[in-house]
């Protein structure tokens, strides 16, 4: 999955290589390379995974010295009392230095109601300064699509500094099944043909009924882990489970899928 996102990442990487090549040949660029971006998508659509890949790409291109990802949310940046938000936000920026500061659910910094007691705006002001002056750091703001639009509208400076916007679509049921199969392999389990068919039906049903809280990859990972739990409970309920083969201890059956919440 994520083909559209991967293609945009590849295209922008090519552009950054082009800028670097021009620089090598002595062409002066007026504006600084902008590494900051917004990731819009529902939970489990691979935003953190792509952030890690971007960190590696930026490091390979010599744009970041470390390329690591420091993940934060509102609670890591905003304090409850006057004078405490700035140190918290600056500490997060310091940890991300040389890499990417990944702000999950960034829209939570910009509350719609004009609450003078809310220090999210203070955190945004500090981040804006970093977005303008910061060297050797990239900032990625991530969250639900509609809420991230509200976030960008909340301060005139945000739109001009976050120019690259990546839209992360929900995975299709077929892609979710592939993720399920890969995770099952990691967990050392397999599905009988009937069990896999039933699992796919459950995935399709969840996909059709999805809302903005739909878990995407997180949902199927939890289904696989619950399937393994059900498998384990079932096989340990038989007489002499130690006599079962590795295949019997590893094969998820229809009854294990039936019990999924």
C-alpha cells in the first residue's frame, strides 16, 4: 500500500537531489530547502513508518546529520502552568536535533475555542520560530485530515512553512489482508484456508463500516494477535497438548477467528 505517498516521497527526493546537484555546480539557491511537511491520514495508515523512511533519505542526502525520528504529542510540548510550555517544547526540539520532530495529532495544539489559559498557541509560536530558523532539523505535523486543515488555518505562519502535504489514504481490504499475512508470519502462525477467508470477511466488514477512528494496519495487527491468543487457548485445552505437532500449534482455525471481537 501507500503507493501514492511513496511516489510523492520519491519525487521530492529527486527534487532535493536536483537542488544538491545545482549547488555542487555553483548555482546559488535563494530559498532554503524545506524539509517540513504535514501528514494527513487516519490512524494506522503508516505515517510514522514513512517519517522514519524520510529521516533516512534526508540523512543520505546530507540534509540531516542523524535522521532519527523523535515522536511527540501535545502532552510532550504543552504544560499546564505559565512558563512551562516553552522549556518543554524546546527540550523536544533539542531531542529531535539532527533528525525529525514528529508531532502526532498536531491539531491538538490549536484548540478551536479561543482559550487564553491554553498554552498550545505558545508551543506553536516556538515551533514556528524553529520552522523559520532551525538548522539540521525537520518537523512533521501529523493527524486526521479535517483536523489538520483546521490546524494549518489556525496560524497564518503554518501554511507557508509546511508546504509539503502528504495524504495517507486508508488501506484497501486486500492491502489489509497482506499486512495481516505478514504480521502472522512474524508471529509464527498461519491460517487454514477457511480461517483466512473468514478473516478477510471480517476485514471487509470493518472497512465498509469504517469511520475516522478506523485503525487500518493497527486493526489487523490486533486481529492477528488476538487470533494467536485464541489459537493458544484452544490447543492448550486438549489432552496432552505436548504431543501436538508444530503445524497444529501454529495453524489458526475458523473457531479462532469466530471468537474475534
